[in-house]
């Protein structure tokens, strides 16, 4: 079996988690890493046994020893790094959100298709056992009437941290609001109407966001929220005509899932945790790359584009504009 040789662009916290999970896979290997800081790149390479390290992303995407690039840099760099990797013939697994806006995502997907290369958004929730179990149980609760999902934590970071920096695509919506938005879109599709409000800090990033997706024709709603001001319950509840499914904190990855049906004992699913969980999406990406697929069936281009378009609509409603919004023409 072909070993997928990985390069990592951007060496923050999520990059370390990805590298840690790669150790669990015998047919994937970390070969090269890149950071703007030479010392950071050198230390990361030593820690995770990468063969090469670079302080220039151009050298990483041009490295002939790698097959694919995991883009783990701040949100604002996803577009430029992904485009550079694709132009150099590399497959790409790009951290969520794939782009700052739908125009970036569309341009990235267009280039990947033209080059015949694999491109996928690293939205790990789609591959987690808890999410798959929820989908398996979904028919038992009947037509969905309501979804409630939130994600929140207290972000005690300095202004220069990527989450607090508007130039880096900071804020709650793109970073964690994407999870409840993805859940609603996955289960109910595009809403007929969206309502949204948000709070902002002194630097202009959204610190919390409350969103309602309305589906009048389906007679249901989705109430979604995100916050970097406080720790929230961070759970998801899907209520149907015949029962409900409760996804406990942290619902977007290893949380337990409970099925509630009338006159029956609740059924509890406790996922058997292995590693951090990023290896699951990596396995899916690797299988697609080996089989010559341009997209991964569970998370195709259309899904990522719909997410980006929906986030754009929410940002329009709350008045959140990033400098990168003028960078790419749709």
C-alpha cells in the first residue's frame, strides 16, 4: 500500500495534534514541516521525526519528497497556502474553515479540479464515531423538528493571538461556530431563512454569535451559537417527531451520544477513544488519494462550499468583514 508522505504548513497547536495522530497510522508518514520561524520548524521536526524542516512555505510545497500538504496555518493563510500547494502538484487537506469566504473556497476547488488533485476540508467531526452513531440513529426519531447546538470556551488570549486578530481571520464564528452550522446543514440542508446577532470586541472580531436557521417547509428550526467569552454546555440536541438524540460535550468529537425514544430506556453510545481523532479524517483522505479521487465522499467539495456560503451570509447579517474578502473574485 502506498505510504502517503505528508508536509505540514503552519506549526501551531492543531499541527502538533495532527502529527501526533500520524504516528498511529502505518501507511502515513510526516516528512516535512514549515513555519515562518526557523527555530519553531526545527524543533517541531525533531519532536515528530520529520526529515525536513523549512522557514519558507514555498520550499515545503515545492519539496519533491511529499505527496500531500496539511494546511494548519491561521485561517487567513489557508487560501494562499492551498493554492501554492496545488500549483506544485500536492494534494491538500486544509483545516477548517477552508477559506475566509466562499470565493476563496470556490477558487481552491476549481484549481484542484483542474490539476486533478485531491482537496478536502479538515472538518474532523464528520468522521468521528459519535457523529456517525448520531446519523445511524437519526431515522428512529422521525422528522426533525428542532436542532440546538452550541460551542463555547473562554479564550484568554492576547490581541496578537490568531483567534483575536481580524487580519488572521479571528473570531468565534469561523473558528468554532462552523461546527453547529455544519451540523444543521448536514441534517437539514440550506435554510430558507437565517437570522443572526453577534457581539464584538475592540479589534472588531466576533466574540459570540447567535444564529437561527428557519425551515418553514420542513416545520423545523435550528438554534445555533458560539462564543469565545465563556465555557458553554457545548452540546447538541436533535429533536424529532418520535424522539431525540443528545450529543454531550464535546459533541463535535468524542462526546457520548444518547438516544431517547418514548417508553424506552435511553440508549447510550460511548465512543472508544483512540488518539486525538484527527487520524480518522486522515485515513479517509489517504484512501481517496490512493484511489485517485478528487473529493472524499463524506465531505465533498459541495459541502465545504455550502458551509462557506452560509458563513458568508451569517457574516453579512452581523456585519463582519475581513480584509481578505476583497482578495478573490468569485
